[in-house]
């Protein structure tokens, strides 16, 4: 294995030298909007993801870099190999393999720009490579490239990206550069360009881009390029109001009628593309099922077949609604494990099924034997060491061992190793120079949360392994000043309690346990038929050990009255932004304006069709909507952020949801709301955004909590 990596390294060094010579000697022709066919073919064939997925991570990275460098040497005036090489080196997981590699690449392109100051491609490569570490110089180089060659599209796209967020965010400049790029390259389907187009609220630009792409695709016959229709349909749905969706669906049906016969030997990916198209065209459920059956028949072991089979199983096997129903959840979990065994057997090329799915399925299994559990751990660590990025899944394996109280010393060693990887990752991430104040605050908050959880696991492992000296790895962090945010306080005091107990300061530990109990914002709850309250169990065990009685425990552990309001607050937080005065259409064509909701308390749910936790939460939202839809003082709305609104209608038809759905991808992206989805926002009767709740907690009293929040929003409490 080492020889293989070394050969890639030698190859890379050779082609780097060739590339530097070629760059200087090549005539200053500028790249077009798309790679020449030879470059596109080389990228498609040599970097096929199915082959890369089977390679060791370090070999995969080396292979990618070698291919890019070879193409740069052979086609020095093509932009795509430069662009992909830079993006690959910028990846933090890859930078952990060799932290010196990306700075060396940046310096290489910086020198080439200095030696070729009149070459827009050299200026672009350096400017693109320096983004995020020397952003002022990056912008200067890109602006210079744009000035020297206004028809060279790639510096323009890079500028649009750099101005879209960060410390130098300028929405107007970003939008202007997006428009300029698509004026030059209306047919480009790359991810960054389409992401920026989706954020741009200019529907006229989207329509112009869609028109140009449709004209090109009307002449296309290559199946590999015909899949670009998927991007086209997404743009068309975003560019037009819902009143035009029926016409768009008819157009998609016509597109499918033309392109389907052009691929007489379709593979599984092509069939999945067609199925998505027919869903957007509004085909009947029977027609969709028939097409899915064809894919299952022709490619029964493909990843696309697994998507269909697993989706059908989940539709037929609903999760129990009552989190406390132990018997129902046990039955569901057993059925899922049996299905999973079959999927692992039937889809051997699916890497998630082969190496990860079973681990997660049995992670909470109480009946699992230690022998079987350790065998699963060994296999998972072996696979991740070979094929995943540095440090992947180490902490989850350690958590699994601690949960079952198996091999705690091994868990401790794994956690210390995971902490080393995470610390280096954090250094690389925080070194960026283009975070806005809000983004850096969010990043620091996420880092603190992760370090708090890592410290908790290390301290648990120290206790179970009986290795008190190992607590020094997190002692400085644990004994730092208390966090200012309430949501971190309980875990902070819990870690202080564990450390004090390890150091045999039992009275201190009890004091900290009490603070942890009193600052806990949510009471422990059942989750999928199981109830765990490790905090209470730990504190109560130490209480008994020091001679405390049950009666005194009841008094000592009772929440303080002053904390009752915070306990009710739970996962709700104050938003850091104001809600813009939106004007959005729902899928029926009705326009919703924030100002017209005055006098109502509003619940806004942010979701997407592809979001797993959203799909867990939406049935409860539907029930809540049916409960309050006739009230004049409360309004339920949802912000859907799917990139392609055309896929939402078939999703709703299948699920039977009737709550208002507003296409809000551009709005939410421009608001730069962080934290993932689902999110629930509570807005008061004056349009003020009062509360936000991130994630789905599966509370049995979910609807009751939402109504309480809405009622409080009416009164201003």
C-alpha cells in the first residue's frame, strides 16, 4: 500500500514540474465555459466515483491530485483541472493528510501569477487558491483577471462566490457577477454556479439561463449530457410562479418523451433520472411504481434499487408515534434489523450498508453480546482506517464501547486519538480569514459544544477504566469559566462533577451535579421505547455512596423554582436575526406577506423533502395544522428549501399534507440561517421573530409545546 501511494506522489511531483513549464510557455488562449471533450472524458473515466469509493482514502486523494496535475500538464490552458485541484486541496479532511500541501499549492500559483502578471488564467488560479486564507489578495487577483479579460468567465464566478458571504459580503456585487457569468456561460451546470443562481432572487436571470439551456439540450443526444435536464427543470421551477407549474409539468413530459428513446441501454442512474423526471411531470403513482419495478428488475443490486426498496419498506413500516411504547418500538427495531440484513446481502456494493448501517442499527441494542459487539467495532475501525478520512468515526466507536461498558481503556485511547484529529481540524478551520462575525461566533459555539461532548466521553472512559491520570487531557477545558449560554451550562457542570469525582473531591462533585440538574433545560424523555437519565443515575449513585438518604435526595435534586421558566424553554433559543418582510407564493399560487399576518401568532417550519428528521416531524405538524387551521389568531406556515420545487408536489401527494408550503430556498439562503433543519420559528403578532428551535426531538407533547409557544407569542410573554 505504501508503494502505491509513493508512486502517486512521484507522479504528482513530475507533472507539477511539467505544469509549471507548460504554464509559462503556452500561448495565452483562455478557457471556454466547459472543458474540451478530451478533458471531460478523462475526468469522467479516470475519476469515476464508483472506482474511487473502493480505494484507500490516501490513495484516492493521491489519485485525484495526480489526474488533475496530468491534465494541467497536458492541457495547461484548460481551467477545470486547476479548479478541481484547488477545491480538492482546500478540503479540510484532505489537508489533514499533509498540512503543508495546500500552502505549497497556493505558493506555487501565487508565484505563477507574479511571473505571468498579464495572464488572466494565472491570476485566476492564484486568486481562487488564496480564497479563505488571504482573501484580500484573492479578490485583487480575481478583479485583475476580470479587468484584463472581461469575456473570461471563471474569475467572475469566483468573485460571485467570494462576495456572497463572509467578511467582505456584498450581495449586490455577488448578484452582478452571477449575472455576468451566466451571460457568458448560460449552459454551465456546475454546483457553485447553480447554488449562486438559486440564491439570486432575479427570476428574469433564471428564465434567461433556462431558455439558453433548453435550446442547447434540444440539440443534445448524448445520454450523459441529457441528464442535465434535471438541472434545467429545477431552474425552470424556481424561475416561474406556481401558477405556471402545470405548464412546466407538461413540458417535462414532452422532454421525457423525446429523450427516453435516446438511451436504448439505460443504466440504473439513467432510470433513476427518468423516475425523478416523471415525478416532476406529475405522473400517476402507478406509472412511477411501474418504472421503479423496471429498475428493480434490471438492476436489482444497484444503489438506486436500494433507495427504492428501503423507501418502500419505510412507507409500509411506520415508526410508532408513542415514544414510550416499549413493545411497539422493540417490534419495529426487530423488523428493521431483519430488513437491513437482507439489504446488506442484496446490495453488496453499497459502502454504507456494507460497513456502517449495522453498527448504527445495533448501537443501542441491550441484548448484544460483548463478543459480537467487539467484532463489529473491529470491522468498523478497520474499514475506516482504510477507506475514510483521518479520524472518521473513532468517537462514535468509543461512544458505543462506553454505552455498553466494554473495553473502557480502549475507548479512552480512541477518544484521545479522536481529540487529536479534531484539534488539528479545528486549527485548520479557524485559520480561515473570511468568516463574518456571526459565522465565527456560530463556529466557536459549535466547537465548544463538540469539545464539551468530547470531554464528557473522555471523563466517562476515565471513570470506567480507572485511569484518573488520563483526565488531564481535558482538565484545562473542563475547569474553564462557565459558558454564557444557558444551553451549555448543564453539560458544563456535569463535566465539572465527573472531574471532581475522579479526583476524589466528592462534596465538590455533588455540588456540581446539583448545578447540572438545576440548569438542565429539558427533562429526560423516552426515545424509541427507551428511557435514559445518566445525569440523575450518576448523581444519585454518588449521593448514596456518601450516605445520603432517599428523602434528602428528593429535596436536594428538586429543580429550583427560578429555573422552571428555563426548563419550559427547552431547546428554544432567541434568534440572532430579524425576519425579513417576505412575500412568497405557496404551491397553490396564493401569495403570503409577513405584513398581512399582523395580529396572528405564526409558526414557521423550515424543511426539505430529503431531510430525515423533517420527515419525522412533518406528520405532527400536519396534525397541529388540522387542529388550529380554523383559528383566526394562529397561522401555520412552512418554508420549503428544496432546490427543485418541482419535486415537492409528488411528495405532498404521497404524504397527504395540506399545510401551506412556501418555496423559500432563496429567502432562507440569503438570510444565511445556520443550524440545519428542521427548524421551527415563532413570530409574534407584530411580525417579530421571537424563538427558534433547531432539530426534531420527537417529544410526545410536541403539538402542545408548539401551541403554548404560539399562545405566549400572542401575549408578548
